[in-house]
């Protein structure tokens, strides 16, 4: 069953011009009201992609390496997953996505996590870094996790009110295929990736 982590606050414009945002959980496993109000999305897409380009950005990954939109040029297709270390479904899904990043590497499919956790000054949250590195550091994988910059906040946070939230980007930075709300099993994601990969190969 799919679980969703709702964002009550999307982002806040700080006086110094830095975009940051807070979030609060109302979709935790023990929240019966949330689970009754928000039914399972199973393995169905949230909606058809609105398309467009993900745009330019410059941010850092968990190890403080610089990352830009050029990362999409490394693969024909990239799965992009919005997540938070305070979101249980997100964290349960990360190991599966990391494994898939290895299994699909030779098929030119990348996996990119976008961590929405920021501190009050709009900087990457250090506790969140540690939590994700603890999971991803257990085994070698090709999944990269980055933090948001102002452009990513503007372009991505308007697309959804809940996480985990996943979509696909081609090597030119274009958003393609379908968008998915909620977590999936590794097997479900493999089927979805195969479908999205097949679709872009037809173009």
C-alpha cells in the first residue's frame, strides 16, 4: 500500500531573499485520519506529466559536491524523487531506489533524489545529510541526492503537495512521461522505469 507524506508548508520567502520552506507530517503510518482521507495511489501515476524543462540549477549533493542541470546529460532517462529524511515512506523507499540505480546503470537510467530538508537559513540540513548518508553509505550505489536551490524550489514545489513525489527527466532536461505520488516497491518502480524507458525510445 502506498503511503504519502503531506506538506503543510511548501516554502517561505525569507527577508534576505533566500527561499526556504518548512514541512510537517500528516501522512505518517500511525495517522489514521490521514490514511482514511488519502487513499492508496498504488502503482498508478498521479497525472500525465505537464512537460516543460526542469530548468537551470546549481546546488550541492550530500558530500557538498557541486551539481547542476548537466547531471541529466549523463543518462538517457533520470528518475527524480522528491524526498525528506523526516518522511518515513521516503526513507523506506531510498534503499530500493539505490539498488535500482545500480541495476539500470548500463541502460543509461539515472536515479536522483532531491532532498527538500533545509534549515532556518535556507541551507542544507545537516541532520538530514547524516540520515541519508547512513542509508546510502551501506553499499555502493549510483544514486545521487541533492538539495534544492531557489530555481528547483520554484520549479518543483508548485507541482505537488505531498512526498514522495517522482517524475522523469530526459537527457535534455525535459520532464517526460508520467508523475507519481506516493512510494512504491522496488518491483513496481522497475516496471515503471521499463515503461518510461520504452516510451522515450520511441521518440
